C-alpha cells in the first residue's frame, strides 16, 4: 500500500469515529444484537475497503466497537440487512455501482479534504 493511502486510511478512520461518536450498532441504531459494546472503536466499511473508488466515501463507513465489528464480520447477511436499514437501499445500490465502476480517485485530494475536516 502506498504511504499516501495509509495516511488517507488513518485520517478517514479518525474522521468516521469522531463523526459517529460511538458504536453505531447499539448507541445509534438499536439492531437486535444480544451483545453489549466492548473494545476500542473501529472504522467499519459497509462495502469492503478493497474498492478504492468508495474506500474513503463517508457513506461507506461507520464506527463500531471491536465486538460488534467482529459480530457483523461473522454474519454477512445480518450485516447487509443492517447496512440497508442504516443507509437505505438506494444509497447502498449507489455505493455498489460506484465500487464496480471505473472511476479513479485522487488520494492526495482525499487526504487534504480529511485534514480540513478534522
């Protein structure tokens, strides 16, 4: 991974955690999960972060405690249902379309925007 991408990842993760202010699984959206929050806050991508065209899109990430992040990682169907409820199916479809598109991203531009937002 390029150093600029690592920098973008760090800034993006901090931005998402600050924006959400806590674990979105319980604190903000009461998905019926039998687990209480535990562990550090993490940045979780709704659609896997391997798609660089949406990797740093704020709509494609939420803050989750490490327990809920692992819970949803192990339950991809529950994750998809939760994401659709959180963002709405139209936004999720738009993100998927953008993920599979040919749009190029300017990571340096993303880093500058994230610096300004923090």
